[in-house]
C-alpha cells in the first residue's frame, strides 16, 4: 500500500478490524519509510450480474424486482418478510457463486419457484401462473398435478 505522505510503496498493518457488519475491513497502517500512520479500508469487489431477458435485452440484476415479485406471490399468505429476504439472499448467493456473469431471467425464475415451493405452495402456484404464462386451465391443472405428485 502506497503511503499517502511520502509515496513509499511499503507499509505494515498495525491494527485490523471489521466494520459495517463485516462488509469492510478497516486497517491502520504505518509507513516503513516515514513512520506516519494512515487508515485503509478493504471491501469485497462484487461483479454485477447481468440478466438476459426473454427478448435478449440485458440489464443489471435488481434485487428489488425479485423482492417485489415474491412479495406479490406471497400476498395475504403467512410468509414473513424475513423468510422472503432469506430466500432472495440464497438466490443471489447462488448467482454470485456461479461462474456465469450473465444469467437468463428463466434461470432466475426457476430459482424463485424452487424457493417458493418450499416456503408456501399457494405462493408457488401464484408465481408459476404468471411466470409460466399458463395459456388455459389445462396447463394450470397439469402444474398443480405435478405439485401434488411431488408431495
């Protein structure tokens, strides 16, 4: 780390502690050349996830969109906001941990349906009916039958 006072390239870490609930690390450093102390912050660099939509357009992953869609599906259901937030955290972590920087909206939708199936079956069916764009009652019924068979 370059010293801000004398521009020497080497310093030693005097103290290190997490800040912002572990999101950053604060380090007190001392320049080996001039002996002056300074503070640096280390953060995890997150690479944005790009969502490829059905029309082939691209946009940056938006956690709020996911939250709003899941909240709509869980409306008037006994599902807490914390449960939805946890599911979104898991989906986002899965996407970040994959090596792909671009992910299709279809893949995200499948992740959401997997989570909703475990959280609340009614919310799952609501989300699936919009996401899969059921054409008629028969396709809707076949999805319900699949859900019943899995139990």
